[in-house]
C-alpha cells in the first residue's frame, strides 16, 4: 500500500508508506491529493519543481506539503505524483499533475496535529492531518 | 490510536459541565452542553484538547468549550481561551488556519413568495457573482491595493465602490481591525491571497438564501428581521491568505522556540509568549488577515445585493451584522472582581456581547450584539443576541455552528450527492454546488442538531434566541 485515508471528525487524515524516506514523501503527495480526488485519474501534463530545507523530518514534511497547497492556490495546480530526492536537510521534488479546477475540493492547511513519522523494519510511515 | 484517558466530567447544572484541574492544568475546563451533547463530545478528543489548553501558560479563568465543540487540531473547534497579557501567550492554532472565518447576514424586504418564482435565476446570478470552489478568481487587485485591504479591511471596499458606510456600521469592529501591520505578513500569504478577494472557497463555506421562519423576541424587528422575509447568509473567511499567515507563523514560532515545542502534548498548540517580538509580529499579520476576511465578506455581500437588484429593482438589501468566529481579540473582562486586559482566543466561537458594551455598533448598543450562527446545509441557522451572562461565564462568547460529528469520508459513503440533493429539494431547498462531493461531505446528517446547540446557549443565559432562519437556496464549493 502506498497511502491510505483515515477517519477524522472535522478534517482529513492520511498515512503514506515507502521503503525509504523519499518514497514515503512521494506517496504523501498522493495521499494528500487523494483527500480531494483520485490521483490516478489526474493528468500529469503540468510540472512544478519544489525545494524545501528544514532541520528535522516533521518540519520537512510540513514545509513540503505546505508548498503544494501554496501551488494549489497560486497556480491552480494539483499534483498526481512526485519524484523526491532528499539530501541532508534539503528535499527536491518534481511534481507532475493537473489543473485543480477540474477536481474541486479545498485543502486549507497542513497541520502538526497527530503528525507521525516512523521507520520500522525498512518501512517508513508518515501520518498527516490536513485542515479542510 | 492512543488510549483516551478517562476525564472526570462533573455536571454543574443542566447546561454546564466542568472538569477540575489535574496534572499540568492551570485552570478548570468549563463545558456548555446538555447531557446528549456532552456525551457526543466524549466520543472524540474535544475535551482532552480543552484540558491541554487549560495547561497553557497564563490562561485565565477557565478553558471554555462551547455547545457545538468537536475535535480539532491541537485546540478543539468551539473553544474559548483567555490569556493574561503579561504571562500569557498567543497561538496561531488557537485561532484557526482560517483567520477571521465568520458570518455576514443581509436582510431583504422581499417575502419568500416574491422570491420563489425567480429563485433559480437569482441563485444563478449569485453563483456567478460569488465565485465558489477552488481555482476561481475574485477581484483583481495590485500589490499596493492589497496593502490597503490589509490595513483598511471592509473600509477599502466601500472606498472602492462596494457597498456603503451603513454596511460598515453594522460589522464587528466596523469591518476593520486597527492593529494590522502589512510588513509582518509573509510574502507567500500575499501571493496566495491575491486572486482570492471576493471568493467564497469550499468546504463548509457557503452563500445561502434563507427565510425568517420564526421570531422569538421583539429584538428581531430591531435587527431588521421580519417573519416570512428572505435573508442571505454568507459564511467564509480569509481564504489562502489567512491559512498561509497561520502556517508560516507556526513554522517561525517553532524555529524560534524549540523548547516550547518539546513541552507540548500536541505540536499544533504551539504559541509565542505575548511579550515576545514574534507575538507582536504575528498579531500585526493576523489582524491583516482578519481585515482581508472582512473585506472579502463585504465584497460578497455587495455582489449579492447587486444580484437581487438586477431581478428586483426596487428591493432593499441591508447588512444586519458581520461576526468573526476564528479570531484573537484584546478585550477587557472582569476576572476575580477586577478589570483585566486579556488576549481572548475564539476558535469556532462567536462574540456575544450584551447591551451596553462599547464594542457594539451604536445601532445595537441598547439591544445587544447580533450573534449569527450558521447551521449545516439544509437545516436552520440562527440569530441570537448577546446576553449579560456571556460576560460572567464565557468571556463574552457563544457557539458558532452546528459542529460536525461525522468524518467527511464517512459522509461521502453514507450520503450520496443525488440523495442529499433530492432530500433538500423535497424541503424546497435548491442547491448549486461546484462539486458533487461537496454536497455529500456537508450533508446535514454529518452534523449535530444546531437547534440543540442553540438551546444550550439560550438556557445558559449567554445568548438569547432572536430568530430562526431556514434555507431555500444554497450556493457552495
């Protein structure tokens, strides 16, 4: 499983998985998009690069997803997939996706509430609650 | 999931419950609820979240939970917390990502019967004039104009041809908070907001045509509410602008105060000490976002009025009031018999000042502040009036809505959009939505009963019933 959506009374929660940190962060992009639409059904003809730097994993995840919400409002872009590279404190990603106008649904903000990042038996798990 | 600790919730009277301080809590938690509502709150983390807030530095009086409360991120939604100006804090999460999310209510002199025949046409016009959903553009403004909006709030709109001074005089704070400081607003917030002024957004935000279904006191007339007449309720906030202010300041505070973060049970409770430079900067930015929201609702109100006038050239459309329900305000309250200036955080809570308060517009000073409470889609919304008990019990606050009780995921499964639309049609409610899933997610069955939420507020003496409004048309994202 790459990601799953979880129940949350007021907002939306997802988990993303990966065999390494890069793969888990890339799946988090799909997990967040899945809150508003099926990422597999989106076109991938728009591309945006993202670079964020932060001194721990949770901050990195927060900043990465926050930058995606920024692109959603400013470029009307919704990502379907991402290639992610992480070197030291810096994450570089190539996002490919579609026009958000085609899907609708709004994501307001990434939150730290219930955020979890775990690594066990070679499997990474990221959990995020998104304010919607 | 972590096991939920059992909280000792004690009944004070039929409408108030309490949790006495234990462990790190500095003050008790006070809960406005009846037996049924308090049971629902115990099913999620709302009350644990309120206990976490009770343990924050400088909190004064009680950590307050309103009758519509549900679990949020860090703080519960439907909470009030007041902090000492010396020892206390300010917290972006304690206000909410949608800073100055709020409600504006307009009255018309048209009856339901007059509007019914042209309802579809009217909804179509309003839908065009009030963009909903994502990826839609509002009023085009230059960076210089954006600065003016941040400082002037709804006053900017009036100066630029939207609405009237009379609208401004019927707004919380006159639609403009004076301590906004654009230089502390992050660039990313400006970019995110620059295409969004005059847009509704998605989620639970809406523009609704409603009818005054029942009036409960003579105050209704003073608010311009007449039984059988059509009114319009607008629910939205500061859009991406406010969300980005909140997100960016959470990160700035996190980097500046790693020790505070380490001490928190939930990182989303993050705060800056009120005396700090960062708190001052956030205060300037938050007020700028709040002004953006006031201006946003004002422009939407103007556009709604124009839509009415196109179809009913002789009608009059007046603003009743505009309230914030996600905000921090510097206010003076009586604590232990002494007047004290406090930083009052209302996250999903509405100010409910009684008659005589200087913070109420002159038109309502002898009556009390109008309190606007939107229900869920298809159910009633309410107008209340602030009562004296609010100053004694809840730092002048009451609830803000119905309060969700079901996740959007479950709602999508349980309430297919076509069924919801058909059910609403049976009740005479027409819906125009940007997406089908928006209809499912906001289905009335996903929310608590707003009438029950209001009854608690009324019985506890914090805000009294004035009028019940029922929808006849809904526009949403």
